[in-house]
C-alpha cells in the first residue's frame, strides 16, 4: 500500500499547494465535552472507531442463473441493504465504508468509498483522511471549478498507476456531484465515479410499436430491444433499453436523450422531440459485481430519467456507433422471457418493470407488486439536484 501511495504522490503535479489546515474533529460522543483545540469551523460530530466486518461477507450475491422472478431482478440491481429489512447487514455495510465530504459542507455525505480506495488518499495534498471517523474530505477549493480541478488531479494520478481496472475504461466525460441544496459541487471523470460511490444520472428510453392482436392483454405491443456490443467493458453482450446513456455535467436530461437517440439508435431528432414522453425516474442503490467491469463491491447509487416513445412501424432503430450490435423487435412475452433468463443489464430490467407497471402489463395480481412499485423509486442517501 505504501508503495502505491508513493507512486500516487510521484504522479501528482509538483506545483500543487500543501494540504490546507483542517481542524481536529470532536473526539467525544458527549456533546457537553470540550471541543479539541482548533479553528472555529463547522465540523461533523466524530464517531468512535467502528468494527469493520470481513469484506468477503459484503460481496454482492449473484441471483440464481435459473428463471428469475421480478423480485429477483429488483434485488439484483437494488442490492444495497435496507435498514428496515436487515438492520445488521445494513450497519455492516455502513460501518465499512468511508463517507465522502467537501470541506464547505461537513454535514453532507456525498458518497461511500471502500476502505481499499480511501486508504490511498492518506497524506495526499487536498485531502483529509480520518480513519477514526471513517471519512474522506476534499479540503481544497472554494468553488466548483477549484474542487473539480482537485478531483481531476487525483483521478488522473490514480489512472496513471494502472492500479484500478475500472479506470482502464476512461471516458473523458465528466459526471456532476451535487450539494445539499442541489448546487453543483464538483465534477469527476465518469470512469472514476464508482470509486467514490457518488450518485450518477442517466436517461433510459423504451421505444415500442403495435401489431394489433385481438384479445391480447398487451394489445400486440412490440418493444425495440438492442444488444450491447460484446466489446463493451460493462455488461458486454447483454440486452439493453432502446436508448440509454449517462448525463454529463451541464447536460439537460432531455437533450442528453436526444443526443443518445441519434448516437445509439439513429432515431431522427424531430421524431424524438415531438413524440417522446418523460414518464418519471427510476432510482436504486447498486453494489457492482464482475459484470460491471473492473473492481467488485464498488457502490453505484443511480437515478435514471425515464422516457417512452411510440414509433410508427416504418421507423426502425439502427446502430450508429460501436456500442450496439443491433436492434430486435420483441413482443412482451419474449421480453419477459429474456428478463427471466437474466439477459438484460440489471438496471434496464428495472426500467422495463416500471414500463410494465405504467402500461398495465404488471399489475397487483403479480407477485411482489407493492414492493416492486415502491423500490423502483428508492430514496437515495446522498444529495440530488
């Protein structure tokens, strides 16, 4: 570990300023105890050192490869534990991670890092690692631009070590991180986002058409389903929603959708702008497994802006980049079978469950209906815009 940290320091620019002073945090759980000496600044209440469970016990458990129920699909993607369902497991997770903060907002947790990631920041400029409080604070920068520059410096250094497999998929795209009132605090390279466990945002659209079938409960609905290129670092070869992509810093969700619809599916901009319907969001808290590419157990809380688009029969999505192998028109029964067989990327299966609910295909008569409806809109534990 020391060798790795030394290499990180070597990769950092020499002209970086030294670590700014940061007050010692309150060491007692008793609010009547005197504070430790230090500047009078807003500070988080410190926590006593917590026992750390065996990390192997926190490895995401794969769902059986056999037929998957709708609840299985939900549990596979929204797999960060709920306190109300399993307090012991929830606390085992919470007590393991390091919380991410910026100095100006000491009460706002922005993400969770694995201990193996947080340890690399010990002694680095711009950062304060508190091993007792299990926190990592970005202390450099009073503006979004300054904080973003500090994040870029450290993530570029991390990439330069080639220690993290997840950074080999470097995208040169920036993802936003928001503060407690929805303000943009900083941006971070997309490939590094899971290392910091921050909330990420995307758009997912389901395009469909109809082949009238008398008496069919789904009215002959057909969905356009793409297959991801096998060469993709994440979930290669799996089925996806018609259009999906991440929202970059400064990008409006709707404009992101327009861009992705053209890039991934060659859908004419005028058709999408005129006919697409924004239908809400799907939120979940995912613990990454091997299919996501790179390290496992990284945390990925996400919010997906969801859209529906009914297409005329003569409008056919076509790949326009190397991310999609091709599109296939599937009826509802075929889509459900592919979901049961685990062929869909986990978060895309959730977007389809939401689609089925809104279109009356999944109803109260189906197993776990209330739980599914509720958990498709999980309240995330970090600030959002």
